[in-house]
C-alpha cells in the first residue's frame, strides 16, 4: 500500500509584518525544494474566519469534523494520559494545585495552580484511585508535570457542568454546578463536589505532602478540574481509512489526539514541545514509522510557541533549524510515499494568538500537477495549483492520490 507522511509545523504561518513573515524570510532550502516538487495551496483548516485551536485543527487535518468530534479538551487529555476512554465517559483536565484555609475545600483559597510545579505525583494518584469512593467508577491518570486527567464512567452522567478550577490564584476553589436543567448534570456536579472534598482530605494528609511541607515546598493538596467533555463515538483512524496511524510528537495534546483516534504514539528520546526538541531524532522516528505504519503524522510545536511570544526572529530561526532536520525526507520515494507539509493554523507574532488566516500546504507525490511555486510560504502558496481548500478536504485529496478511495457514481 502507498503511504502518507504528514508534517505539521504548528503555528508556523504568520501575518505580514512590513511584507514579510518568518516563513518568507527564513533560509530554508529543503522546505522550498519540497514546495518546488509539489502542488501548493492555501488552506482554511476549519473554515474561513474560524480560529482553530491546535486540537480542533489536528482533528480537521486528519479528516474528523471538529464540530462533530470535539467535545472539549478533557477527552483528548485523558486519552493522552493513557486512559482507554469509552463513549459516554465524562473526562476532565486536572491540575494538582495548592489550597490553604479551613474546613471544606470550597472555603479554601488557591495559592498555586501548579503546586510548585510538582511532578512526582504517582503516589498521590494511586492514593486517590484506591481511597476515593464515588457513586460511579472513575480513573485519575498522570499527565506531564503537575497535570493529570480524570474520567467518570457510568450511567446518567453529563458534561454540562462547570469547572472547579477558579483559574486564578487568591480565589476560592469553585463548587461544581450543573449548566443545564437535566437530572444528569445535577447528579454529575454532586459527584464531582464529593470527589473534590474526598480527594482534598486524602491529599492534604498524605505523607508525600507532609514531607513537602516540612521541606518548605507547596503541598499538592487539591485537584483542580476543567474542560469537562463527554467522550464521543469516534471511529478509529484505521477503521475509517484502512490505514494504520502513527504519531511522532513532543506535545501531550498532539499525542492525545493520536491516541484518541486509536493511533500509535511513538516516543522519541529528547522530543518535547520546546524549541530545543530533538528534531533529528523525530525525523528519524517518523521515517522508521513509515515501515510499520501507513500514515505518519510528524509534529513540530515550537514555531507556535514563538508566535505566542511575539518572537519573529526566534520563529525564523526555529524554521531554519527544522529545515535542516527534515533534509532526509527529500530522499523518500515519492512514488510510494505521499508527503504533506502544512501548518495547522496561523500564530502571528503581531497577535500572539491563533488567527484564522489560511495556511500554506504542499503535497508531493508522483503525478501531482507541479505548479510554479518555488518557496514554502504564505505569499507564494496562493499561486499554487491546489488553490484554496479546507482542512477536511486534505485527507480526501490524499486518499484520491494514493488510490484509496472509490468512485462516487457510475
Ligand atoms: Zn497549533
């Protein structure tokens, strides 16, 4: 079977600053060679004018309508934390935080939303899973650093409930309240409030936290919940497209998307979402994954972070290093492997947030109608043969190219 390699340069696209963008001024011979050998265009990842999150953008890039399959960050974080989520589960993003005060957790004030950036939370998580007793089944799982994920499983649950994380220090922990009139939402909110009280008591008295307090460290004595989402019925990537999926990424969110869609996440030594991520090792891992999988997503995060920081030069420099790292990809056999290079959304240094400006996209494969575009950037992409497409079109175009689609009509 023909294979697909999709390279996503997160947030690489930008708005024009005096006629320039980091992509347009970067010295990037390899990305430009890819643009020269391929068919190019611009893409509205979700739809014109819709600002994508990285999560909804990646769902769209993989052919999953985010309006249908995105119910909040909770389910994706939970999948990324290694929980086998099931349709109907209600999942939350969780932070270990520090609270102080007397009595009920809801009378206490958040003094740190990251509990002093605690990360060795394994014992605390085990204690919660063993000792908290609720009316439904639940699982708490460790995420990266101070993060975790919580899943409630059972009948008559609802995700129409509020967060308990006040999202600001100096504020009291919030009581969970139903956000609609349903009995399910009322019941779920009560279960969460029960969870909040019980987990706080266990954490506050745990030897791990006593020891932290003695050392003058902040106790990890509260679980702050947000982003409740009911896990939808999601067809696995393999079932939907007949291709096995592998994801090579340093960020937990993108790993979570991979697991959410039933794909394999390839762990790479030294890979992270930061600018100093081990890019050579990631490229190497992606190339190896093409031997064992049919569709490989290779994700690079830092251009987005540098966009959020408003750092034009940093973004340009990262793109140049990435360009050097991806050189081995030019030697792939493009009669066997279809290559896509794309940015998931625009993160302009002038805005420091995601915007809806369309992104450049290039497809390299035997037989594509190679156009006159000679550089991978926002200004040239408009002139390419793909013209303007939506994120959801991309996988259909690729499936057609590699002959994995069937005719509509006779
Ligand atoms: Zn992104």
